[in-house]
C-alpha cells in the first residue's frame, strides 16, 4: 500500500466486495439510473470518471443485497422495480453507512431522493424506519441499524414469491 489514505469510493467498494457483492471499476457509457453506475450480472460496475456520489454505490448494493441469490445473479440496470425492495435498499444503505462510520448524507445527498434526503435521514434515525420491518421479515436485522446479515440468503419463501 502506498500510504495514501483510502478514499471514500475505495472504502465503500471494499465493504461491498467484503460482503460478497462483485463491485468493479469499468467504463459505464450512456444514461444509467445513477450516474456512473451499472448493475450487471448480480454485481456493480462503476466508472470513477462519471460517478457523481460514491454513496450511490451503497444504495445500489442495497438493492442487490435484498434480492434472493437467484434474482441477484439475473439483476440488470434498473433494480428499483418493487416499492418494498426500494424501501429495504434505503434502510440497508443507511445501516451500511452507520456500519462504516459515514455521515448518512454520503448516501442521502442533496441531489438524490427527489429532494427528500434530509427527511429520509431523520426518519431512518428514528425508531421503526421505513423498510426495516421488511429487512426483519427477511432475517437481515433484529436491532436496526445493526445487521444480522448483509445479503439476503433466499430463505423466506413468502418473500421469494412476492419479489420475483
């Protein structure tokens, strides 16, 4: 290691890879849901030159993390298809930010969430935030924002029928 401090993107990518989600630097061309990020074959490709907010990597990782392993491997660019999964991805990415010791504004920045970032941060820090009951249902958390597991393992049959 060169002695240079690990930058925010490297820190987030390291976490995403450590929990078992592929995350690699590459070229992302054309319009994508979030600038510089592409979901591909159950993993994340990010373009450092086009990535506007490193925290967006945690949000997209959250989408993949709450999918069954089978769906995760088939995931393609727009993973925000189900409202329940969107709520779980929001709660998951907040928990990941807390776990990493990051300010929640890294994920919930002013240019995201249709202007509702500040209210999301406030609600996620309160008891029983949005998405947490679903994370509990999947067995991913008991005492939020601490996570029991970072990746859904596919063990909840009702969820597998709901999010297909």
